């Protein structure tokens, strides 16, 4: 028999797609109230917002992005621009989760845009700003004089930074006080009886590396304790490179016995390197490291740990940026987490 070319019946998916009117009818609220509740408007009560969001979720409501952009000029997208060199296992994964979690129930969605070590960090920033493919940008690994921040500031593009700068530009940021981390780390190592300190710092171009180095070196000098900085690697260099460099240092005279490390991966690599020389953590040497997700105790019980609440940072950055995009009053434009203690193991 010849093939049947009778067209299949079509479904008018647009007609069946839930709209603001559908949600309004289901909740008994006005369309304008539903719209403002979905946008997390401050004049709408939390109970109403929750009821609207639950109804929208149950009905399978999704805003028409093309229509939203035509009406408002907005994409309802926030872009998180991250380097692929960051400590993915610990720090970056927690940052992504916390920002995405803070955006739940809002009109905004998260897009992660990576850039690579051989790539100009300005490329993803220029692309987003020039194509208007997002309403705002969150970025990290800030520099003292950061061209990305200057570019977005000069173009009036909303952004928030996980880290500070020294540019004289008033911008949204949340930061971990790495100078305080350097100070309490050095002080704790000396209190445990360590006589020569060593720092595996972040890349020198990053602002938080400057803070960490200043705090560590200043505190060690105040305590009259010799110290040195790793010269050939940083805490972002990767486990193999850090392990090799630290192992090489321990073949030379006057090796350190108290080590401060700027990332979780580098901390584990450092300990592995020192243990290759026959030394025992907690007896012959100590390591202070910071972490965003509790993993180091599973590696070695005797690591000295400083907690960094990256979840708090991500939530702060997301909410502050949304307020800036929506031109809402937001008193907390800048936040700083100051570590106050080092957690000891057994």
C-alpha cells in the first residue's frame, strides 16, 4: 500500500501552556499580584509568594523568555564567570550550588560560563555585555586593578564580585578575609611549637593572595618566626605540581615545620609531599588549610582547619545582584567573612 500522507493532528502548545492568568485563577489573586510575587517583589508577603510559586510549579508554569525580553528588555539570566583553574572539588562547586539555590523561586536562572588559562579573562565579560545575554554577572578571582570590573562599571552593567579590588570603585562584593586567615594560621602554627613557617599562596595576581601574604608574613614577623613563601607553585597549581615542589623543598636545608596552604587540593598535596620524607603530620609538622566543604578530616585527622562559608558568599552575591538589577534598595552592598578560629583535630 502507498504510504499514508495524512497529516497528524497538531497540538496548540501555546494555548495549553499555563500563563499568569492560569495561576491567578487557581490562587484567586490578581494577575498583577501573581506577576509581582514571581518576581520576589518586596511588597508581596512571603506566604503569598510561596503560594504563587507552589501553584506555578504544580501547573508547570514557565515564563516565555522571548516575550519577557520583548516586554522588559531583560533575559532573567545571571551569568557566573569562573576560571577553570579554581579549586573545583571544594570551593567552586559550593559557590555554584549556593548561587543557584539563592535563585530558586526567583525569576532568574543561572548560567555558568568558564574561561580557560590560555584565554583572555575579558572575553566572556565582553561577550555577555555586548550581546546582553545576561542581566548581570558574578565573577571571582579579582585583581587589585581588575579590567573586568572597570569595563562593567564603565558600561553600567550590573555585577557582583567574590573578592575585593583596590580600584576606588564602589561595587558589590563578598569576600573572605584572607589577611585574617594568614594571621591566625601563622599564630596557630607558632602556638603549636613550629619554628619555621612556609606559605603556599594563591597566584600573586589575585587580590586575595596579596591579603593572605600580608597577614601571614606580618604575623610571622611580629612573632619573630622565620618564614618563606613557595616560589615555583601556587595553591592553584594542581596537586602534582604542588607535591613535587614541596617535596623538593624538603630535600634542602632548614625545611619548614609549619605550613599554611591556600586551597584544599594544595593542602592534601603538601601533606603527601612532606610525608614522603618520613615526617608525621601533627608530630613533626603541621598544616593549616581552609575549606568550604568538609573533606580534609577524611584525608588526615590532624590537619588544622579554617572554615570558609562559601554558601553564605553565594547567597549574598545572588541577592545583592538581583536587587541591583531590579533597582531595589539594598543596604548590604558589601560583605566580609572574618575567620576567628582554627579547628584542631584529635
